[in-house]
């Protein structure tokens, strides 16, 4: 099975099976680390994930990931470039801003006062393993299409436009991302703009078409 199809299969499988509910982001992460399949790969780069004690680290050998910044501004090694983090596909900033608690004190206040926010923050259908540097670079940027080649992270095909605050994921990750947005919309009433709605629908259709074309009759 081609690498991108293996990654897609894993993320689709995880999305369909995860129904357990958690009341905190930390408990959700502990569960995901414990139950992560041996063949799991990182969301954007498709890197194999290895266990190092209680930590998860990406294996860049096969996926070709190269850190955008191997060292920090202070000259220290970029620790986030060599670890796996659990990314909110729909950022906490995005769904949090749609709740009153955020207007009264941001994320810290939402965690403290809003059961709804805690459920959304801890919902594992919206969490995916990602290389920490890319999780940081993605920030709360919206998803979209970006002109030019993907060369910021070696052979990893994710693009980040910091000026436009826009991220273009590689093909194999797009259906997983669209599924997460539509799940959050259906489950929690997440508001999605018409432009994003059309984009995510197109990504789902493209993934289904690609899957169909690879089916052996």
C-alpha cells in the first residue's frame, strides 16, 4: 500500500472508532499515547512514530522531514522538531472564540468555567499526532491552498504562509482534516465559513475519488 494511503487509512480508522469521551485535554492525550497503533504516522509529514520512554518521537528517515528551524533563536536545539505533539485540527482558538467563556478570559477561563469547551478541547476525534515544529508553525492558521512548491520542511509536503496565516496540508491529510471540521460542526455546532465548507467538501470528494481510482477490480 502506498505510504500516503497507509497514513490516510490510519487516520480514517481512528476517526471512525474513537467514541470515548474525556473531560480534559491531558487525559485525552494520555489515552492517545497509550493506544497509538504501531503503524501510526504523523498528520502532515507521514513520518513513522517511535516510542522513547513515555515520549513519542518522529522518525524522519522515510518521510524526509527536515526542520525549518533546527535551533531556536536563543541557539538551543529546537525540541519541538524532534517530538510528536497532539494537534487540535480545529484549533482551540477557533472553537473557543465561538464561546462566551473565551470573550471573558480566553482559553484559561474556558478551561476553568466551560464544560462545553473542556469537552471540545478533549475530543480525540479532533486530535492528531503532528511534529511539534509544524504544530507550532500551524498555530491557529486556517487551511487553504498556497501557490509554490512545498520545501520548508524537506520532503514533507505541508506549506505554511506566515504572512497570510494559511496552511496547505499534503493530499493524504486533507480528508482527515475535513472530517474533523465536519465532526466538530455536527457535534458542537462549530461555525464554518462558506469558503472553508466548500474547500473541505472538495477535499473529501478528491480523497474518495483517489481511493476509487486505486481500487483493484
